[in-house]
C-alpha cells in the first residue's frame, strides 16, 4: 500500500514536471514470475517478465526518465540491475544488494531511472543469488536525441541479440554446487534471444543496412559472433561511437555490448548467424537465421567456423577498437573533446584476481579479500550511519600476496578524483570486469606483469571508453576513470560464479559536501531491511544544500 501511494504521488509530480519542459517519462509495469521454458529442448523453470523470456526491451532516448514498477511473483527475494546505465547521482537505483534491499516475494518496487547523458546498447538482469542463470534479462536501447548527429545513416532496422551460455541445471542447483565448494560444470549450450539453434530468425530486405546490438548475457564464457557471408561494421561499444572498423567476427566477453551494421548485400537466401564459445577446450556453437525477405532458399552448407582458443587474435582485435573522436556522443560536442590523456591521475589502484580455497571451499578474491554480503545494503548503512556493517579500506589498493580472507570489502575514493585502475590476471582464464556507475578509458592491455614502465604503451589519445573490460590470461588491462558519480558502486567479475563466491567489492565515491547537486536524496519508496529497518526515508541530511 505504501509503495502504491508513493507511486501515485510520483505520477502526479511527473505530469506537473513534464509540463515544465522536463525530459520525457516512459512507464513500464513488469510482473516477474517463474514459468516453463524450453531453451535447449527440455522443460526448465525460467524467470519470465510479463510472461516473456527474454524480458521486454527497454527503448529510450538520451535523458529519458524510466519508471519501472516491478512486481515480484517469485517465491524468493528479487532485484534487477541495469548493466551500463550510469545512474548519475543516483546509486539508490543500481539494483544490486550493496545498494538496494531485495523486493520481497509478493511485493513490488518502482525503480526511477534516467538515461542521463547516455546513448548506446545495454541490458538488464536479475542480480540476486543465481537468478541470472534462470533468465530475467532483457535489452536496453538508448537512442540519440533527434538533433544530435549520429556518424552513420539511419539503419533500415534495429535488432537486439542477447546471447550467452546456458545450463540445463536449475539456478538453485547451480547455486547449491557453488555453496558446497565445488566448481560449476561446463555449460550445456548457447542461446540467442532465449532459444537454441535456428530458433530465431531476423528478416532483412536485400540492399538495406541493419543495426545489430549484441550483448553477452551469459554467466561463464566469452562468445564469438559472426554472420555467414557478411561483414560486421563496428559502430558502438557500450555507449561510445567507435572507429568504424570492419570485422569478419567479433569477440564479446561476459557482460559486454556492441553495435554493428550489417548490409544485406549478398544473394537472396538465408544465412547463418553464429555464436560460439571462446577459450574453451570444448567449443559450443548455436545459430540463428538471417533471412532475406526475397529469399527462396534456406541456409546452405555448414555454419562458418570462427576463432576458438587463440588469445593473440582476440588481443589484436581488442586493441583495434577505438573511439571515434569526431563523432558526437549523447551531446553535440565531439567525443574527443574530453582529453583524458592530458589529465593527471591522482591514484593508482591495482586489482589482482585469485582463486583461493578458504575453509575447504572454493572462493574467489580481489587483492586477497573475498567479498561476503552484509546483513544490510551498504548504501543504506552508509546513509543511516549504521556502524559495524562495513569498514572503509577493508580491501587494499594493491595486491598483498597474503592469505585470502572473507570481508565485506569496501574501498574509499574521493569524488572528482581521476584514477588509474590496473586489473591484473595471473590465472589461466580470461577475466571480465564491470564497474557500476562509471565509464572508463581502456588505455592499455598486455601480457605479463604490469609495472610503471607499462605506461609507455598506453593509448592516451583515442582509447575506447566503456564499463566492462576483459583481462586475458597472465595479462593486465589498465583503465583511466574519472570518479564523477557519488555513491556506492559495485566492481565485480562478470563471471557469475566468481562474482557469487567473492570476486567483487564496492567503491564508495564520497564527497563531504551534502548537496543535491552531487547526489540525489534517498527515494521515498526505498525498501528498508536488515539494520536499516525502522529508519525513515524522509530527508536525513540536516545540512543538505539545494
């Protein structure tokens, strides 16, 4: 009842606000339920949104306000996170357990988001427990405003591809495997938009060009994407227009999103769209169909092969993906007008992933600290000044080599600092890292051990900016990141087993100035749980500046 009244009041305020020239509002009502799905040909229990798997798409324009009311029809708590949406001044809406109380079974919560100064291709997903392995994900598309130039002609169509690995085991059984201290089995297959091989068809008209937005929504493996007989013209990476390089296939690491243009310039027939695993001893492959509308013939031959275990091939491709400096982003000024390479870094943070065994069970750690959730979301504990929930500085800035320990790890950082983060991977598997609430410039990656001399090979001119980056085996990846968003932000592995077992932590971006210009107030409909139960969501800042 309380959430419903808050929602009605919010609607009234929006109607008044929209008449004063605010950015448009888009409203979504989602019912989250379990339902039968058959992605690999056998019946499984999946997470559906409004009866759909994948869930309904979100389509917005830069600066649009998104009002998403989520009704949790599951029998356990639930949260949705928005991969790539930056939540400017508003980590209250991030949808991870460090910032939000779960939506209890049978109840609802209304997210209030804004695609502030953003364009591009993203996705949403369930962030609690192991729900991500059961579905509940969908695409997010943020278009440029009408008067902002886009560096390519409008495509004839715009398709979303949500691809990734899939398990026949239920998400609860997968979680139990991890809780027992064991490793997950190898995935059973790959899906494209929730379906197995040849389960989805994209229809195009010969001679036209189409945009494909590709996201890796899996939980375990890098994928490679390709289309039989067609080249891929890369145009966008997680909200940034790229140099328009042509590729025969594209590696998409866990949690990453890309946009490519495909021109239907081949003979009128059907062609395979292929997704396959990368860096795995057993190669999984699945297909969809690119159907020419004037085609009289089905697909012919075998699906085209792609790279399998080659690391150097992927590294070379990653280094070739660069920012288009002259293109406009969400604003009319060129993307290259922000000269990140001329800004002095104020701090270097080195993050090393490891796979320790703690208490006889497999865990994963960052700088020898394996994250464990607290009984209260960290953002709420920080806001209400609840002691004992977490300690700032409980994860060091650099690898220590010490025995791994369990901690609710939070790193402190200053608002408006400009930091260098080096992800160091001494393991034999590819890592994929995501940072909520920010974008960063991928200035360098190489094999071996990082040192200060590694900065000599940094790209300080046109490095691509994004929010999810890969780190190759026995290698490092360096990024520059402006800390321009106050809040409590999750830094995590996109390999969901590693994230679940501790390869994550929170970055508290802090300013001593209490001002709505720096951070939004706590939402009046915020759910309270743990030690925050009983507190008030009315303004808690006595000295808050307007």
